[in-house]
C-alpha cells in the first residue's frame, strides 16, 4: 500500500489524514496563544506522551501544595504560569525509527512495513507523519533564539528522571520540594506510565483508532533497542547520513544505555 494514502501534506508537514481536520489546520494561525502557555514539541515517537505526563504532574504537585497552604480552595491560585515556553524533546533517531516501525505496523491508520529497510527509506525521505526527522530537529534548534525553549533528551530523562524533573521545574519556574519531586518521579516512570490506563492511551488506540494486532501504545521505551533491529549495513548507512546532516547541531545524542 502506498504510504502517501495515509498522509495529508500541509505547509511542509505530514499529518495522518484521517485524524486531522483540514479546516482546523487552515485556521490554526488565528488560534489564540496566551502569554502563560507552555508547549511540548517533539517528533513522533520521541517521548511526547511521557513528557506531557511529567509536566502535568509537576503542575499538579505545585497546585496541590498551593491548595494545602491556602485556607479555602476559592482563594487558592490554580496555577502560576510564566511567559510562554517551549519544551522540545528529542530522541536518538535510531530508536525513533525502531519505535515508529513497530507503531506503524500496529496502528490501522498507518501503513505497515514488511521490513526495516522499507520503513527506513520512507523515514529518510520524510514520507511519514512528521516529515523529515532531520529537518524537524534542526529547524527548531536553528531558530531557538526566537523562542524561550528548553531542549530535553529523551535518553537523559530515562537515565536520570529526577534530574530531568528538577531541570524542568527550574525552566518552568515551579518550586517543588524534594518530596514533591520524588512524587513526580515515582508516578512518571515509564513502567508506571505503561501500567496506568489513564496515561498509556491503550484504550484510545484500540477502541477509537484501531490496531492490526495485539500491542501497546507504549512498547518498550528502552535506550538502544535499535541494536535488536538494525543490521550492521543499516546502522552504518544511517550513521553516514546523520553525521553529514547533523554535523553543525551540538545537541547530545545517546545511542546506548551504557553511555555517559
């Protein structure tokens, strides 16, 4: 099946055709953005839902403390926002490809692929939802000075979630106690997210989107799973492309769980 059947090309970006409203997209430029908005930006399969959950928990813990320290709920400010901010989460692209490959073979509305070679080629050509990964990451990084933006590595969150939560709190201007940070970390581990029906989107995936087989919205989330799926030739080919396209982007990429 031609993958383009599932794609809607709009202003240089590929959307999944059946899941977007073209009228909404065309009027998006008129969408009101408040000074206190916080945006999460990621390429698909790079930690979107996980980051969303972490930020929600940070705000929840802040709100809970405000309520506890206020005599009545009516007098408690709900949330203290800062000037609009962007949290950009990036992930090593080999694991993005691996996760995306499995997700494409799970979800009904996406084209399936017989092998990794076929998917990798479409990924490199930008013939997937999200378009070209290199353009997505480079575009945001090269225009970082236009925004109040924080770049966060998916792998760094996996390896040291507590430090990542503390850094996010600093960026968002949220002062949480040590106990509150620990509470966020406990609830936001990938293991807990995967087992929490309110966070893993499994029911939405199966009941509203549709799946081709049994599987989970959150599959593994491990660092370096690409090693179980890439051949040596595929890995070397991707390395050459990555080094050529990303040589001027100093973001740190972690390819293996044992990397420092």
